[in-house]
C-alpha cells in the first residue's frame, strides 16, 4: 500500500466492509506496541450523524407542502 504525498492511504474494501466504514465516516488511529490500530468512531461529538437516526421518520403519503400547511394551521 502506498502513502500519497498528502499522507493518505486507501482503506481496503474488505476492511471498510468489516468495520462498516462508509464515506464521510470518522475514524481514529492508535499506536500500541509499534502497531497502528484503526478504530471506527461510532458518533463523533457534535457531528452531523446525530440527525441520521431521524432520516426517513416522516416518510408516508403526505408531501412536504401538506406537512407544512398542517403545522401552520395549528
């Protein structure tokens, strides 16, 4: 595996799949006894992922316009 001039490497697909690392995921590196360890960070503090759990909550038959109208009527 080569390191780019910017210090970047590509994480092999089998490792990304095993750890469940998706694009824009946060990872961390640790060094233990001369070995580099890659860790997947579950939910970074203050990150955009805190809203990910809400994605799709409002799916249904109503349109955004109908939902907005309903909130204005109350």
